[in-house]
């Protein structure tokens, strides 16, 4: 049994707070080529998929845990879902908490489903980002 | 938010066609913090058996949602959004890059929420599967 299977249901501690800024939102929207006026100005909201930037911060917990034996470079992003309570906004200070939801191992590959809950430091829930990651361990044969 | 009127099953959203070049990938890497080298270096892409660099899945996913937000106007209307990354988008190191066309249509309307299904085509390949977004109509 792989270590990751035994950690199903486990939640990592929240990430360090991330301050969402108007400048970062503008930069991210520009990278998507998205000129929506709601992404500009001091009261900007973030593009919905900006939540992945914060979720990916929490993924680091998986790849830096020595027991889990997982490597980002051996991982493929298989699917991604977001459920929003409201958009992220400039001024939000956000933490991300990752939970290992489901693990299916076959041979040297695993489908790992993780959810990342984004919330403000005041405790307001913002978004749940759920991802399936396909991880391949090096062939042991 | 004002009501988004006249939306019914079958409503077609205006499609968009986007060109992704190596510059797009470098820009997204910087903006997102995803510096996986398979998105900017052929050397590392080939080491994984790819012919050339591929776009970040999240860049394709984020760009695809423009079909929905350009249509509904306010991104705060997006209640949920999910995709499966069915095929990579190869982005050659040339002036043309890769062309991806995104289209959307309303596939369900219930309780003032429209479900939009998005198609994403790079050449003949469907690069996203099960791409759906829920949009608040009121």
C-alpha cells in the first residue's frame, strides 16, 4: 500500500495567508488575454480560475511531504473543478486548506483527488477547488 | 446583478478563437507561478515524450471561460466551473503558435441557473472534455 492511500481524508494545515492585489489580478487577466472591465481598477474581482493559483500553493504540501513520495514533475493535472461562494477580490487575504479526498492506485500510477478550500483569514468561505492529479512513480521493475 | 433575460436550453454563446504562442505561455507562467519547464522548454517537454511545449491546462481552462464571461458580462455570475484536460495543446516555437477555438451553448436552465457546456478545439482535437460552467441568471 502506498503512503498516500493511508492518508485519505487527511487535511494539511492552511497555507500562509496570500494577499490578493489589484495589480496581481490585472497581471493574471492580461495573461488570459481577458479585457473584462471587472478585472480592472482598485475594486477588481479576480478571474474565476485565479483560484487555481492559490490552490496550487496548497498542492505544495503534497509534494514536500517526504512520507508521500510524490513529485510535481511526475504529475499530470487530470481534471479541475471550482465551486464559488463569491469571486476573489482585491484586498482579500486568503488561506488554502488541502484535503486528500480520494486515492486510486493501480501499479505505479495513482489518481489522487484533492480539494482545496479557500477562505479569508476572517473565516469567510470563498471557493472549493477540486482536482484530480495523475501521478506516476518511477518503474521499480 | 440585473437579470440575464431570454436564456434557454440551446442558446449559443459567441465563439472565440485564441492564438497561444510561446510568449503566451511565458506570460501565464509568470502570472500564475506555474513554472513547470514543459511549458517553455522543448528540452524538458521532450524528456517527457512530448514533441514540443504544451500550454498550461489552466491557461486553456481560464481562456475557455472567456466564452462565458464575455457573454454574461459579470464574472461574479459564475457559480461553478469544471473541465477535464482531455488533450494537451502543443505550442510550437514559431510565429503562428497554436490556434484554439472555444464555443459554448446552454444545456440546462434550472432555478435561475444556466449550465453552459464549452467546446474547445485545437485543430481536430477536443482539448477539454466535460467543460461546464454554472451561471447565475438573476
